[in-house]
C-alpha cells in the first residue's frame, strides 16, 4: 500500500461503487486458484472515471491472496499491445520458482 501510494499519490481514500467489480475479480481469482478457467476482463472509459483506481484495487486483492503482480500499466490506443504484454510477462516470469502462481 505505501509503495502504491507513492506511485499514485492522488488515489482516493476508498473505492466507491465498485463492489460488484471487486467481487467478480475475487471469483475469477478463486476459479484460477482451484484450477478452473477464468474470463478476461476489459475496462475502458473516459479519463478520470476510475479505471486505474479499480485496477489498483484488483492488485491489492490479488497480492492479499498470494498472487504476484506486475503493477498497473496503461496500454493506450497508440501502445503496441502484444509487445507490452510480452514484456510484462517476461519480466514476471524471470527467476520465478517452479509452481509459483
């Protein structure tokens, strides 16, 4: 949390109106943890509607459940999506112990 606040100093003190999104994300993690499959989630919207705040909340939830996270990275319309995902994945997988989530 302290590191997250340092990276995003203007975070609101609490997340309002996103309970269903957080619950859906918890269900996704639960399915993955038990060997099930999950569906991708995509969030889009105008600037300032809370997408980054919601993703940072997802990161907190995942870390609390023992997942490792690469942080929130904005991939905009001008970003090469495959290359960005590939680089993030490679960074996370280097040096990981076998069987880690």
